[in-house]
């Protein structure tokens, strides 16, 4: 039933480690996104893929690498984790087009020790 | 670049009070405008949207009107409930090669007391 699902829900790890977050949507959307929400709740887009092609790539350190194996999946891999990477990461999906609503997952809370 | 500014929170009201959360935007074109709501521990959910000037979006008793002349999209509800307690985000969208780049305001935390 879940429309946009992310795993894991919580991720606690040490500085310097490499980790991945997975996202899957079953809504038939062709566009997927990753957002970062900081401790003050501010939300900023990181990446977007449309039909498996990278369309939006905001100013994000190249330690962050998105991968879209197909239209229903968009994973986020993070190398050499830093303290500042601690945040909640949200995956979202939508149909193409500027006025299409986005559907969000429940988020992955990443904590760096 | 495009930006969205929301009224500072947190906002605390009593049940049945009237709610207004102000939102203004800066954009070079004519973006679509959205309000999203985030309940504790959850992702964002679309509350309402408006795609052109003078459109009114409405849902669950909430309303917002796209005002091009004042570049605003204020959220209103006539009588709030405890279950409306959440964080509310105003956003505009730019169509970027088929993808939709959402630019969010800073969010307004709303608490409704019984």
C-alpha cells in the first residue's frame, strides 16, 4: 500500500563511513527526488531524476551520489560521512510537470556519531 | 533566485480559533504554489495548490489564494482543530526539464490547544 517507501527509517553511523538509503515508489511516477531537512526543519532539494536521467543536481558535495536503476527507484549513496550530514533525508516522486504534486516518503533520519 | 518567505513560528492557538499563516514569494516567472503539511515523524503531504493568479486552492477547511499583485499565498482556516497541529510549508515550483524543483519556505510550526 505504501506509495513512497524509504529504507532504513533510522541510520546511526560513525564519521567516515559509507552508507546508502533506498527509495521505491509504486505510483507509476516518472520523476523522483531527494531532499535534505536540517535540524531547523528547513527543506532543500538535492537531486531529481526524470525517466532515470539526472535533471536537478543542486550544490551538493560529490560525496553524495544518487543512482536510479529504473523509474521506480532512486537510491542515495553517501561516502565519507561527516557530522554535518546529520539530517532527515526525504525521497519524493511525481509525474512530470511544474504543477504536479510530489508524494513524499516518511524520511530517513541519519545521525553521525 | 526564487525564494519563499513564511511567517515565523511557532504559532499557538486555541481550538476553533481563526488561522492565518503568511507566505510571500519571489520568482522570475509564474510558478505554481503549494502548501504542504508535515505531521510528527512523517513526510510532507500536499495540502493544497494553485497554478495561476487568482486561483484558490482548498482542502480540509484550509484555503489559500494565489495573489500575483502582492506575490502572496497566505494559508487560512476558519476554525482549527487539535489535529491540525503540524508544521506547514509554503512552496513554489519551477519546471526544470520535466522535473519540478520545489523551493520551500522555512516552515511554520502550528500547535492547537484544546
